[in-house]
C-alpha cells in the first residue's frame, strides 16, 4: 500500500493492523528487546496485526527485517504500507499494489509522473510465484477514475530527460576537469565548451525539448565565478583546479556546499577543528537538507534556548555555531539544522536512540511517532564528513586532526564510541550497535579493555561464543600500532 507521506503510512498501518490481527511472530522476535526508538515500537505494535510500514525514518536493521520477511511466499507480514521510497531501487514484489494518492506532498502538491506511477504499479506480481499481479489506484468518483485511467494507466511515459538539465553549471564545469585531460594539468575554456556541447542535455536544448543552454557567455561567466570562489585558477594556456576545487570534484558536493563550508571553517581557528565542529559544519551542506526532522510544536523559544545550550556544551567553535543556528525563529532552517546536528553528535558518541528521541521532543506539546531519521541522518553525515575534513585541511594547511579522518566517519556510520572503531574494523562478522553499547557501558570500550576482559564477561554481552572468539581476535589486531594505517572495511549490516 503506497501512501503519500510517512505520517499517513504509519497511521494507516496501525489502523489496518487492528483490523487484521494476524501477528508476524518471527519478525517481532527478530526486532524485540533491542533498545530501538519509538518508531520501531510502533512497528512492533503493527506487526502484531500482520502489518508493517516501510519509511525512510526506520533504521536499517528494522527495514531489512521487514524486507526479508516479506520476500517469503508464506510471509506472516500480509501488508506493507510504504511511501514511494519502496518503489525505487528495491526489488520487493507483492501480490497486489494499492496506490492511495498520485500527488507528492508539499506546497503546492506535485502530481506523480507516469514513470513514478509505473514504478509503484510494477511491484505487483511475484516472479516464479504468481504469473500476474493486481495494481489498484484509489479514485474518488467516476470523473477522478477516468482522469487517473487516461493520465496514468494508459498514458505514455514522459520523454527521457538529462539529469544535467537541473545541475548547477559550475559543477558541470568542474566535471570537465575529470578524466584523462586532467593529466595535462590545464583545461581551456574551449575544452569546457566542447565538453558541454556534446552532452545529452545540450542535444535536448537543440531539438527544443529543454530550455537549458550552455552558451559560451554563460560558461565564461560561471568560470569567472569559480575563479573568484577559489575553486579554479587561471594560468597560461587555460585553467587548473585549486586544492579546494579538487575536493569539490572528488567529493560530489555541490559547489555552494563547498563554498559555505570553506567560508565557515575559515572563521574557525585551526585548534578548534574538533569532531563536534566538523559534524556541525557538515550540516551546513545542501546534501543534508532533505533529512527531515519533526519541527517543534510546543515551547519553541524554550527549545531554541535548550538547543543552543546543548550545542555549546559540545564545544562547537562559536563562529560556526552562530552560522549553524541562524535566525531566531520557530520554523527556521537553523532550528532544523541544530536538531539534526545534535542527533548526529549524540548518535556518534554511542547514546541510545530512545535517549536521543527524548531530548529532541522534550518541549513538544504532542506525542510524535518519529522525531526524524536519526540513524539515516548520521550515516548520510558520514558520507559528507570526509569532504568536510578535506576542506578543513585545505583551509587550515598543516592542521593536526589526529585520528579524526579515520575514526569520525566510522563513528557516524556505526554510532559507537571511538575506542571501539579500530576493533570493529578488524571484526569480519556483524556486531550490532546495541551489543557494542552494552560492551562500552561496562568498560569494554577499547581493544585493550576487551583483551583484558574475561571471556565470560564478554559472552554476557555478545551471547555467541564464536563471535566472542572473533571479537578477541579483532581486538588483538587493533591493539597492534602497526595496523593503524590499514583501510577500514566494515561488514555489511546483513548476514
């Protein structure tokens, strides 16, 4: 069942579960007693009725548990209620698909494309199990039914579009520096013009299917802007990437994100480049703006003061904190960035999810099922933080960040104390976050502490003799200083 919003998906799953009353016992057992947050608690209540929901706010373990269970022909999960994220890049078929609305939420609402509709409808039918599937679109009256039939069911998909038509021209210019031509160290403006002229986006403009043009005048103006921002430099015979430009090209961040981070970090002393300042800087990027967290609906002034106090206690550099918080308004971008940053800081330090959620909703009038995708936000921040660190090292040449470049991305990804990261690097089996935090709470938070522990004490937390043996072997490798430069290679979150 596809719903338009995450809130609608959770609410409908709860209502449907109360009607069906057929528990998915195996999935309930897999998720129970693991210290999850309130959203998984709501999922467990739905599973007691044989219904699950699948939305972006769910943690990875919960989503994978639902997906694995639903793939079986005799699955105890009878219905999954989801947003459109389930239709993209995930091979999870169903006997029948029901589509509630064909409009994206927002102001104003935007209709789905025919391609998006077909992505959802195409989930109906299980190869090798059922030769056919049913796709049902909810209509409100005969006129609405006729419109949806002609606009979606029998409609021809939209023409293929180039993703470059919506891309920042400055980023496209940086792309032209990639590849063998970059070995020449310089790129001419003529080469950039030729590179963009041969793109599919330029062809669409030539045949009248796009209004995006790559005129020499626009390219020249954009290149001048890149020179002014310090991403490329003009030399004899053309242009070269600066150190900052190389980070922008390599990282995949937008040009605006790179510029904003560089400006923010220039206002910070090199000695203030700690883990909290770098994480806060990551949340100035455009790439993390779509990680939506519930906005305060209660005492927003009090929450604003609490957020400022909490973030200042994290020793974030004051100039960067001022930029992160922005204006003093209830629905401001600064308030959302602050809540998201605080959630990621807590997660990366090994704070359990229920405690993070309580902190984020303490000033709200109403009970919320989901505070926001805390785990996903931390992992997305992990993807961005490496570029932030690279920019910091460009802006503050010679700055000593110690082990942060290796440890911090892993902390954000795994949500564990720093001392356990080297151990998990060498552990080639999956050890879930809850077990890691249990170990840390009892003082087994470094390789040396694990090696000094009695196996009986470790078994009380891990509950698997083979995994304890593997954990001790990993700790022994991590305790050797000559292994410090080995690359991180964490096992996937599934067996």
